[in-house]
C-alpha cells in the first residue's frame, strides 16, 4: 500500500511520516491484505480543531477524538482485490495532536508510540476491522498488539 501523508500541527523534530510508514509496514505483516500495491490511503496528522470539525461533519459528534478513519472500500472488496489493475483508494485517517499528546501523557507512554498505535488502529479500520461489533474487539486488539510488537512498542492494553 502507498501512503499519502500530510502533517499540520504536529511538532518536530520527530519524523511523523517515517512513523506512519513503519506503522503501515507492521500492519501489512499482521493484515497481509493491506500489502496490495494497488492500494493507497491518506494519513493526516492534524490538530484537535480539525478532527473535531471532521467528527462533527461525518459522525455528528461535536468533539475531538484521537483518530478518525474513513474507509472507502468494503472488506469483501479488499479481500478480493486482484494484484493487477489500477489504483484503489482504501480510505483516510486523521490524527489529532492535542488529544494524542494528552492520552500519551495520561498513559505514561511516548507520543510516538501512542501515535503508532492509533495509525495501526486506523489502518485496521480501513481494512474493515471493527471493535464495536460483537466478538471483533479482541481480534482487532490482537492484530494491533502484534503490529506494535513488530515496531518494538509495548502492548497498549497492558496484557503483558
């Protein structure tokens, strides 16, 4: 998969684009359907105000949140996508800096580790995984933990 990355409001000198690429590589290892080279997704590193506006417009929730995912493909279509053919947009992800920074501080983890978790979480949503559906939360969390382990990031759910 190819990532389009836009960074607006996330401070340097940390390389957020590199983090997103590494999170994608780890996620492709645990969810190989994402490794299809026809796929692309956009990741927007932005601020709470922008994420709140997106959340209000698309989810009718007038509050910032840590990450939003906007899938553009059904899971069945992703799973049946041939390796040959034209490009396909999987979806968009937006991360809110202030919320991510606050949550990382509350959890006592580095913001880059928390952001990696949120990118992986968002990518899995784009791939059709859902932690709201019955029985799917554990499966999605297991994939997140595995992808984070590949990145040498501790289990964010405290399972070990």
